[in-house]
C-alpha cells in the first residue's frame, strides 16, 4: 500500500480520501526531471476554486487528485536543485511556472508558457492546468523548485504562524493582486464582492494598502457577520438590488474608487438564480469614472452547468459599453503568486496581517476533507485547512 493519501474527485458532488501513488521526479508526460523536490505536506487548504470542480461546473475528469494550496517540508530533492535543502519549510505558489519563459521572466507566472501544453498557465490538481498532481495529500512533487518555492527563514517561527502562512499559496496573494490591480491605496474607498475567503483576503489587502473604507457585499449572512467582526463594512445584498444606494448609506456616495470581484462565474442575483455577469456589471455601475476593477474571481472557458448556451463557453452578457464610457480598467487572470508572496510573508511574520483570523481558518485532518468540502459548499464562514500529518496540531 502506498504511504501517500490524497483527496480524489470522483464526480459531481463526490470527493474521497484514497491511497494514491507516491510522488516521483517526473513531469505529467512521464519525463524524468531533476529540478523538483518531494514535499511532506504540512498544510493544504480547500479552495473555492476546487468547489467549482466538485460541483461539476468544469470539465474535470474523475480520478483527479485535488489541491493547489500547499505548504510543506522538503524531504527529497533532485540533483538540479541548488538553493533548497532537506528540512526546509516552504510555501508553494499554486502556479506551476518554469522561471525561464518570457512570461515568467516578466513576473507573469500565472501564464507560464511551458508547463501546460493546452494553454498558458499551470496549477496543481486542477482541470486543464497541465496534469500536475494535486497537493491535498500527504506528499507531493513540486517542479522547478528553486524558482517556485518560498523558503520560510526560521522553521520554529514558521510553525508558530503556520495557520497564517498557509494562505500564501493562493488566497492571500490572490486577494492582494485583486486589490493592487483595482488601485486600492491610501484613502481609497473599496467595495469587494463576495465575503468568502478570497473576498476577505482582498478586503484585508485593501486595508493594509491604506484604504479608508472597505465594504464587503454578500447574500450569506453568516459570512457577512464574520466580515463585520473582523472590521469590514458588511453590505447585505438581500436587502436591496440597488447596490449604489447601499454603498451611499455607508460612505455618502454611490460610487467607489476601487471594486474587486471575488465571486466569479457562479454569481447569483436577487432572483436566487445564477447571473454569471451580474457582479461584473455591478462593478462597472459603482466604480467611478477612470477607476479600476480587479477580478480575482474565477471565470472559465467551459462550464457544463451554465444557465445558458453562451455561458457554457465563457461568453457573458456584459455592459461593456458602460465600462468603456467611464474609461474603466479591468484586470483579470490567475494571480502571479511569486510577485507578492515574499512581502506578504513578512507582513505575517511581523504581525501586520493576521490573515488566518480574518478568513476564519479552521484546521481539520486530511481524512475529514470530504466533510470540509460539504460544509464549505453549504456556505460556512470558514477557510478549511487540512493537516495531513498532524503537524499543525502539534505546533499549536
């Protein structure tokens, strides 16, 4: 029996922790590689992006090992790895990136040109992202290790802060990227759509960037209550379909400087049904002229469960003319985690960004992953962190 266990997607609504193969120094096409490391996974998180697959809203095939938010300990390294040692604790950006192509050299690691034969950009345990095995497991292989991995400077201190540092693999840089690209800064008025973990990470990022007011909108009352507890202005979207009026009640103006879409393609409207473009259209309505809109929320090219034929292929009914008339800027795409994770690590280590409390991190065992997926899918105001070896519990 393999020493490895992982969270496996079995079909819509079904995940299960199973024995899986031990990681090898091999690319998805079977080539032997020596620029990789094998990690003992210290922490790995359930992400809203994973939920899209588990709901059957992508073309993911059964048997996929999930998990792209990974923090681990190096236990073995290839002969080409020069800057890491066995025993190092590292954060793994969810982007798989070669470090050598034009995009990687320009810090656009979310769209690496070499790690995925089907399109630009690779990721662990995700549909159409190159076939790299996911890290919701006990052990995982990480390629191009010298380039991709962020080593924590002190092992003991890292384990003390592991609930926070585990967020560096995805949601904290993703929220930060959304806030930066939306232009959040000193004195800005910011609206974030979505009070899930990425939305809260975006709100926290806007705050650390100096925003004067950070509002978070959602229909989920539990998540809104948590957002208010951690210091954000909660906007209950169930109370009105006039978002600008609700914002004006808080700030005195029905426009904001910056808007961040942390919802993505499964957005819902007041009717209760899906309206895939509603958040983007609202962003254009409430964002001031010449303002910017950051879009870290996930949008897909193929959605088998979409509400209409156009949306099944990623075509949405946008009021693009409104955005054009207001000279707004739109910023989309996967976050280039390496662009931000070192600075965010320092903010965590020096107690400037208590992200685990902000996103309400809850540690569970790897074997309880299916329960975590079910709870998260029901809208729990929680960020589930999996503890495959009990290392987080021991550190606590």
